[in-house]
C-alpha cells in the first residue's frame, strides 16, 4: 500500500468518525429494531403470561417491553377468571395504550374477548348461522338473549308467533318474565359494532328448509340481471337482501357512490330495494349484489371537465410518505406521487408542500374505473406540454374576448331613418 492509498483509507475511516464495522453493527441493530412490530391502539394480539402479581399481570406481546394488565382492568376479572390464568399460558389481549407515561404497553383481557365476539357475530351473519341460546332478560320492546359474551335483542316483531301466543298482560313483566331462562333459536339480522347493537330474529329460523330454497334460487339467478328484494339484515360491512327466498350481500362499497360508514344511513330492515346481481358463487352458496351499479356515477360527471395534460389549481389536503393528496374544483381528489413532486430527490412531501396551500398542478392520469386522478408538480413547466398549454391559453383568451364583446343592438323601428318618399307624403 503506497502513501496515497494509506491516506485515502484513513480518510475513509475518519470521514464518518467510526470504523465500517461499527456501521455494519448499527445497521444490524437498526434492522432488528425495525423488525419488531410495535403494538397499535385497538389491536388484538396473542401474548404469553410472564408473571402474575397481586396488582398486575405482565404479558409478553412481542414488543420491546412486556405489556401490563393492571388497575381497573384487573379488578374487572372475577376470582374464577383470575384463578384460570397461569404463567406461560397463551392469551388474547387488546392494546389500550401502546406506551403509557411509564413506557408500558397497557392491555385488556375483557376488550379482547368483546372484540373477538363482535368478529364472531359478523361471521355468523354472513354464514346465516342459527344460534341456540337462552333468554336472559327483557325490556318493553322484546327479549334479551346471550350470544357468546354479548347481549342481543329480539324485538317483539321478530319473536315467533307461537312464543308470542304465550305472552299476555299489559306490562313487559307480565308478557315476558316467564320466558326468562327458556331456550331460543335466533339468527342475527343487524350488527352495529360502533353502537354495540346486536339485533336478532326468532321468526327467520322457522322458515322451511332455508338451505334447499337457497340452492334453488342460486341455480336460477343470472349475473347482470336486476331483481327486487327486501332488506333482511344490516352489518358494519353491508346489507343482506332477500331475493326470491335467498339472501345476497350488498357490500358497503356497493350500496352507494357516496361514502357510507354503515348501511343504516340509507337502509332499514324490511325495506324493498332493487339490486343487480354482480356475482354468484354456487360452490360457496354466496350471492353478490349491488345497488350502486344501478345509479349514475357522479364522479365521472365531475371529472369530465379535466383532461390529461391540463393545468389545474389544487389545495393540498393530506401528506403521506408516498405522496400528497390535492382537492380540485368539484371535490375531485387527486394524488401527487412523491416522484412527481420535484426533479430532485424528495424523502417526504413535507419538504416541498404544506397542507392547506394551493398549487398549480398538471393532470397526468385519469382512471375512471378506480376513481383516481394522477397529478404532477414537477411537470407544471414541462416542455412536453408546451403546445397543449399554448392551445388552451389561446382558447381561454378567445372565450374572454367573446364575453367582453358587447352585444349588437338591433335598432327599433322608431329609430330607423325615414325614407324621403314618406317625408314628402307627410
């Protein structure tokens, strides 16, 4: 090694202030740190009980530190439930707080059980499961029954005629009290997880051979055809509509072109609606329906005024690691991908843009099927669009001139000059 090589090697080591081996070790530690999936609020995780104390239970959930079940959450456990817990046991826990003021992950047993119960009833409504359970209470509107760890409500209109025949009296106690403890078979007709609302029906389990009826209807259904049906149940993810005796699912995204959070915003059980069959899975006995397919797409009408290459004004609404969203006139939202922000490398859109500011952007893509508009900031001054910009500018000037031109005033008969012959006759 000559003197220059020696100096170059030394400079390479000192330029970073550390030896390359140290860099490799730091990179390794960083990659290991990144591989740890940190808990998120509302997440359900499988964990292993590490220790059980009088005031807290520590659970390993794959985070950098163990999670803790303590305080009010611990007090909610019955002595029987606490006695069943053992060190090393695998349990499901709900993440209440990924990091409290002491740096602990705060967990809950009860919330995990509850959330899993809601997931279970959502599956039951899809599978049209008949649930055998017991009546545990009542109110003035009907019966209350247990569904796993949840309480479901059977409105009086959904109680079977034979059971209603047994009820008599003027008060709820007189009508329903004697039924508490009785067995009952029900189907789920509405799930609203946000409001903790679970509506059940006894009547819907008494129809003859639902399975054979569904087989017959599925064999007769035609994809693309429009049918009239009745809404039988509602869930967070969509609505079930009965067509000729078989239930099909209108997914939340197929209810309307407008953004909905729950089907109850536009539908109610018993309502008659028109639906289009978009999918029939005869093997799984599932019917996919759409109400949106029978409606005009308002997005396509709003986007008609835009064309690829056009310059537009957009207000920045959101910044994400992969780009920025901008709202155009007509409430059309477009994406400026991070690669379209600048000719120079950008690590995050916040280096170039701020939320709320208005920018001139260029439309570079319109996807009518996916409802997506692609925008570019770096191509605003692109020479590739110079000819298009000139033509559009010329068109704008022409339209402005036409608007500024005064209308030609037609002279009235009174203001017209009088011919000489008429003057003489006068």
